[in-house]
């Protein structure tokens, strides 16, 4: 039998329909107590210990399972947040955490945070703080190492990636993924720039760093292509590292009309580098970022950017993870949340 126990596995073991087993595990109506008890006991014996079982135990099967109270007490009650980066106050994910934690606290789960080190990634090991037996599900932020992500997926528990490794060549993970809309705002910006006569547009940032950066870059190129405009490769610098980005900008003999950046922090690094060389934004070059970070509003000039609705993302993350916990055999889903282009002084449209 596969390591991952599914509803169909339980149905086959008992000679019942998949629908009947699903009703029992999700506290559905129309089942005899004896049938429900038999299904839940079999699911436990087979190692099916996802959220659906915990829900049915707590919601409607206490009478039938009174003798199994010890098993109920041992159900996992932690949602593990795993990240390879420090989620500082300016990171969009940090703004999601309070809402995410509150939503799951109301469901009886606690949120635990685990930092994945370079050593963990190199050795393919979990953080020492991670307690698998207590973990009901995993949510990943800033986890862009594909091999390590595949190892996490192989743990065979509900898992959600908020962003993830770039899907070059269509390489996806066996998991749910939540992304912000990375295309609409960039496309709108490119079209506005072209309408304003700004045809020499460059891109700054490592487009292979993560799926979001990849989609922002491909949206930029597609918008240019569909408008009949060629991209001047001299104006595209595929770097996130500040020092290397500075070196590339310092070596440019001329600037484009506009730099579109993979996120606000790449844009702010570029702004600092350009200023150090005596250039002014927007006098000499226009500049745009993505994320609508606090810093983007406080910079001089304030940055044109794309706003992410972090509360909507948090709510969407909860719904995705809850549904996966209830029904582990669902097809994998990728969900996008709305974003909005915000034009500020770094791109002074008339």
C-alpha cells in the first residue's frame, strides 16, 4: 500500500463506497453510528490521521468513540510555518501572520514557526524545532529550493506553499500553492508606459528566484511582445544581490526609460545605486517595484508599485489548508489573489 493513505484506500479495505467513507470522516449525515465508528477506527489503524478525522471525532462521534479518547487527545494540533528567510516586518508574509494565526486559533490549532537553515537544506533535514507527531499541516513561505520542497512534500501531510520555486519548463510541486496576481499590474504598467512614449523598458531582479519573480518577468516580456515592442537585453539585469546589481548598473553606458523591478527591495537598491552615480529618479530614469511595502511609500521619490492584499491572502491560505486537511485526496490547486497597480512619483504619468 502507498505510504499516503487515501479515502479510496479505506473504502477498498472495508468494501464500502468512497462517498460513504468521506461522509464518516467529515461528520456527514445519513450514516449509522456503528458504520461511522468502524470507518474511523479503520482509518486510524491505517494511519489516516489528517484533520478530517480530528473534525469527526470532535464534532459528532464522541459517543461512538468514547473508548478511544486517548487517541483523540493525541491528534496533531499544530500548524507548522516553515521558512528559509527571516520574515521581517516589511515582508508581505509578515503582514499575513496575525490573520493566519487568529483564523487557526479559532479552530483549535496553534501556529509554530520553524526556520530552515542552509545546513538543513544541504543535508535535507528538518529544523530541530519541527515536531512531526504534533503537526497537522505545513505552510511554507520563502521556500524556493526545489529539492528541499520536494522532500517536504514527501512527508505526506497537508502542505501549502505561499509562492514557491520557479516552475521552469512546467515543473510543479505535488502540493497546493497560493500566489498573488503577478501579471495584471505589470501588464497594465507596461501598457501605460508605452502609451506615455516610454518604449525602452528594462527589468531588474532574478527572474528564476521564485515563481512570483518568474511570472512578473514573463508578464513584462509578453506585454512588450503583444505591443510589438522589442526588449533591449542590455537593460535587463537578473540579479537580486545588492552589490552585484550595483556593479551592473555602474557599467551601463546608458539607461533605459524605465526599470521595472521584481519587487520593491530590488527597486530600492536600484534607486540607491542610481542616486550614488548622480542620477535622479524620475528625471533620468523611471522606476517601479512590486509588493507595496512600507519602504516603497517612504522612499524619495515614492515608488510606483503593485499592492498585495495580505489579509485576503491570509484568508485564502487558511481556506486552502483547511480543505486539504479535510480531504487529502483533492487535486492540487494553485490560487491567485487580487493585486492593484499603484502609480506614484517614480513614474510621473501626466
